[in-house]
C-alpha cells in the first residue's frame, strides 16, 4: 500500500522574489473549511542565521495553491521565547477557532544542514543560563487564530528542559479530555523502556495545561528498521474505523531517510493501536525528495479527508511542499485486513 504522489509536485517551492522564503518552503499545516484549503507553510531565506517563519497559501482543489501575502503571516516574536524561529505547524479546529501547535527556539538554528546531526547554532551565554537558551532547545507553543492572518500566542505547552517537538492535538475531546501526541527526545533509556525517541500521549482538561500530565507510551521504534526513531506527523483524523494517524519513521536512529507509516487507534482509547502498517506508505523517491537541505526526507504535517480521499501534505527534502493521496477506505481496509495488532 502506497500513497499516490501528485504528478505536479512540488506544489509550493521557494520564491526568489520574497527574501524570507527564497530558500525553503516546506512542512505545511493544512486545514479544509467551507470549500477552502488553508496552508500554513514553513519558510526561510538565505540568511546564515536561518530565521524560520510561516507563510499562508490557499486553494480550492487540494493540489493548486496561491500565496495570500508577500509577507509571512506568523513570525518569531521580538523578545519572547519563540524569538528564534517558528516552524512545523499542525492545525486543528475547536469551536470557531483554529489551534496551531508549532515548534520554536529562542534563537535561530542556523543552516543546520551544514552542521553535525542534531546540531544548531548556540548563543553566547553565562553558565547559569537555562537549557532552553544555552542549548537553544526546541520547544512547542500553542497559537490560535480565526482567520489565519492574525494570531494569539498562548504560550509553551512542553517542558522547558525537554527537546519536545512533533506535538499534535487530537481534533476533539475523547472521554471529555483533550489529547496530545508528543515526542520528547530525552525520553529514552531503561527508565522509559525505549531505545530511541518515541511517540507518547497525554490527556488534559485544558488545551494549555500539559506539562505536569503523565505521558503514556504509544509507539516506539524498531531497531534496524526504517523506523528506528519515530514521531507524530499530522493531526489524527476521525473515521468510523478508528483514529487514522500518520507518523514518520527515520532509519539509522534519526540519521537516515524519513518515511511515513500509518496507525489506526481505538476511538475511545487512543492508547490502543488497532492496526499499524509494517512498511512505509510514503517514502523518498524523486529528485525533489532526495536532494535538498535534508536529503531523502518526506515529512507530513497536514492531512485531510474530503469526499473519501485522503490528502497528505508533506515537506520534501526540507525544501518543498508536496501532496500525496489515496482513497481513505482503501487505506482503512488495508490496515484492518493486513496490519492488525494483537491485543
């Protein structure tokens, strides 16, 4: 089972005339509402600091998008904790508002593809500086908007001493609690029961109250496989068979290719995995996925079900925005027929 990649990929590419997005456009959050596909995409220019912002594009058919502004719609704050970069948005809707989880740093990461694995630029600071500054650590924040043009930053929803990204909200409460996926890199070793960074779940009675909530292991990596290191990809999608969840797997403990798998979770107990694809359903194949700023990377951050079609929006090689599709029922039937987990 493989997703079908759009023949017109990439659907969004760097734009030389806009300095802030002249080098990178990737990892889009996408939401469909009232006939419009809204896309918040990660963008960066050619500056050595590699300041990352979010741009806005919209479309009507899921494949063709038009930029809505020559300027970013969401940028690092002037003096807040997210003053270095904002990236990798995931979008859900509650009431009439769109809630966006996004990764951020206190300082720009620099052109990380020129550094060693998992290295970023570090600021000059005193020995008493907190880890989020001294290590320029990745945290996750929550923002809210009603129009994708004006935003309210609600604050940090991860621990300041954890590198905790791939933080994704479920789009509705389950048993009267909000649910969140996250991937803290430091949760490895004997006390956590996993060898590589894994996907964990939290539950809360408030969208901003997560830090002291216990984490429950959902999915860990498989040694020697395409998914040694795993993380959540796009917001869970509710189907009559269960929650459809895309995740990314990385070979070689995070140093290899990025690929995508799928989970089916119980509607009432998302800690229960009903089915899991053993092999990737999306992987790097084409030049636009194999050559860029992370070679061999497909990284979904948005997905939509519309008229029985699953649209998956992903960053390719940390440079482009692409889309792939499949009949959602075909994927669900494949999961249930061939990929069931033993209870």
